[in-house]
């Protein structure tokens, strides 16, 4: 039956979705609590940022220090600067759950004995975990809105901008999940898959940081290979991600999802 | 003529093809299981039983040869075939935090419906609580939920990998009855085991697999015709009647150790009991022969005792005992 794996995955994951959503909503809400209420207050943050090494600034996506002195820039850096690293944990867990966990603990045997094509297991689980990622993003949106309601006099942004900003975390989150799912179908063992996926994400993050610090063309080019580069922390809250970035990540995600299906269809399972 | 439900032709699985140490788990298996029979698939651990079952279910793909179930290729028509199959793996690993009833519902949804009344009836027969989480079940109870999941959709074919392991003797009787009821409906069972005694009551035929090769397919009647038992008698004083015991028809391989005597016996027990009680018997144990022993006895009687173990040809039971 079509949709059964999707439904079952959502049924089993709703609590996790709730916990993740609440956590991310808190992280979206928190910067509003910390937001200064005077221009001097913002300037203090700018001064602190200026005192930090370039590498540290780049680690949190602070390529434009002056922007931290604005409410939108402040929220952007305080949330988007690290949120993908946190969501990487969700993505890796979800990606492993696509096939590697069931295969590693032996429950894939009983699942495959059901009248289910292998592709359906992979595709419906990827869709389910993408839906959960969307729910988490909507929780982030709720966190933004609640935060904005807390300080209406300090930030003036239309509600749909918050929605665009919250949805900006989706492409990277889903991309990381699909990459992990692909690695899971390739290596079968969850620990190995987790280590490889973690290495890929960390490597991509390092490329992004080094590309931001270094002035060489090579570093700039390499930064383009980092999926972290698609999220501009300065503009994410107002503009979300660019169509080109979202499209590029979506295409790569679809290719890897297809690769995961092909690998899983063709090979021996649970050997 | 009966329909062939499972058919394999030169089915072979070699792991590590292209590596320095390829390992052939199953070699040229030709097997037919017909409708309405219970076929036991016997062999020691590592003989290739699970590999065969996993190929039948399309979990792993053969290196060469092919297999059909219900006349359809197991790979190309796996979804159609799985609709009509109930499967119990040797090691059932379900989602630990889920309750049995939730898993039953999930499987019903995947199969497009189900018979909850039948599930409850099975649970009652097996004395099984459907409302517990998987992590809270004992090994025996995990086998029970496995059986329920295999039977709940009224399949036409059951493929069971070591179904009786972990079941207590009472539950084994319940299991046997379930299988006989299933067979009475004209349905087919293919089950693996490494202990003939556990399945001989219900199997019509058994296929014996050794070192990845099918050695024989026989009716249980034929196999157990050569059946024998190991008997150990313990007396309250040193054994004085060894020669009398040795003289009983069907007794062989007799060994005396202080107050005990151990021997093999084929045939009726009455002559033995008449002689054995000439001394005071403290204890008597009767041990079923291992599958290897039955197999060797079977082929020995047919004048073909050449069975290989680790590349060495074994000519006698004594040799086999020595290596085991």
C-alpha cells in the first residue's frame, strides 16, 4: 500500500518532531530576548564582534560585522549563524533512520518480507523526514513570531519575512538528511554511515569557513562546494535563500535520493 | 499432480566474489516444495539454510541460478509473492519501543487490510499479550509475535527460519498444531531447523543441507527409519551386565565407565528393559541422535558412507564422533 511507510514513520516520529520543534522554536525566540533596546546596545555587540578573530566570526557566518548592529542582522547572526550545525544532528539521525538503522538492527528483514518495493521504503521515509523538517521550520517560524511580539517596538518586519526566514533552514536540513541516507544505503552500518556523514558535514563547514577567511580564488571556489554557503546569515531572515541556491540543493538532493534508491534496490540487504 | 510452490534451479550464492577469499554459502541448490506439504530444511549451523531463505525472499541475490515461488521469479515479482507469504526470521528484530499491537496494525496497513479477530485468536492460542512493548518480551515471546505476524494475513506459504528455537515444549506443541492446521487448509510450509527431533512430528519431507550443498531430500518416515537413540544407564554398583546388553539386537557402540554404560540402540526398547533391570538402575537417559548421526546412519545403510568434513572423507561414525 502506498503511503503506509510514510504514515508509519510520521506516527513513530511525532514526539521527536515535537521535541526538535520546541527546541528550535526556543532558539528562534531567544535572540529577541537578548536584543538590545538602544542603538548603543547594538553598537556594543558590533564592538565585541570586531574584537573577535576573523576565523571565529566566519564560523558564525559574520561576514558583515556592521549588520549585527541592526535588529534583522542581530537576529540573523544569533539564529542562522549556527542553526544548520544543530539541525545537522537531526539530519544525520533522520538520514540513518531511512535504511541504515533498520538494516543494522535486523528489522529490515521483516520489513522487506512485506509486500513493499524497496524504493517505497527509501522514498517514503525521505518524504516523512522532510515533512518533519518542515514542521521544525514552522516551529522556528512560531518562535520568531512570538519573539517579535515580545519586542514590537525594536524590530519591524512583516510576518511573511519570518516565514521565509524559517523556511530557509529547510534546503540544507533536507540535503544533509538525504546525503546521510545515501551513505547509509552505501555502507549499511549506522555507525560507519554516521561517521562518514558527520565528516562530510564538518568538511563542508570547514570549507565554508576557510573560504570566508582566505582571500585566494581557490578558497573562494572551494567555498562554493560547501552547502553551508547557500545560507547567507545576514539576509536569511528577510530574504530566505536565493532561488538558485535552493534549486541547486534540491537538484543535488534528488540525485542523491535517486542514488540511494538505486543502491538499495540492487544490492543484498542485511548480509 | 501437486503444484510446485517453491522451485530452485542451481541456486548458488558466493560471498566476496572477486576478493581473495570468496566463500560459497550455497552451491547448486535444486529443490521443489509442493503445495500442501510441510518441508523441513535441515542442516547444521552455517549449512546455508538462512542464505537459501534470504534468496527466496529476495533479500539477497543469487550469484547464479534462480528461484521461483508460486511459479514467479522471486526477484521480479517479489511484491506479489510477499503478499502471499508469511515469514519468520531466525533472529526476529522488531522495533523495541513499539507495542506488538502497533506493529500488527502497521503490517495490516501495508498488506491493505487484515483480520484482527484472527490475530487475537492466535494471541490467545499462544498465550501472548499484544499490548506490551517489544523490549519487554522474553525470547520465547518474541518468537510468538513473529509467528502471529507470519500467520495473521492467512498466507498461502509460510517460510520459517528456525521457528521452534526459544519455544518451550508446551508452546512447541501449540506451534506444531498451528502448522498442522495450516497444512490442513492445503497450504504449504517451508521451515528450517538444525534439530530433526523438533520438526519431524510435522514435516512430510526434509531436505538436508550440509556445507552449502543439498545432500538429500527424503520423507521423514524414510529418515527416521534409521533413527536410533543413545542410551545411558547408571547403576548403583559397577556394571556387571555389559555382555548381556551387548547381546541385545540393535545395541551397538557400547562403552562401560564405572557404574555407567552408554550405547546406541535401534528398534524396540522392550528387550533392553528386560536386560537392563537385572541390576538396580539409578538413572536412565535417552538422547536423540544428532542430525549428522542420522544422516550418516541413513547413508551408511545405503552403502554410501562417503561424507566430507572439512575436505576429509569420513568413512565411519567413529570418525564423525571424533571430529564432532
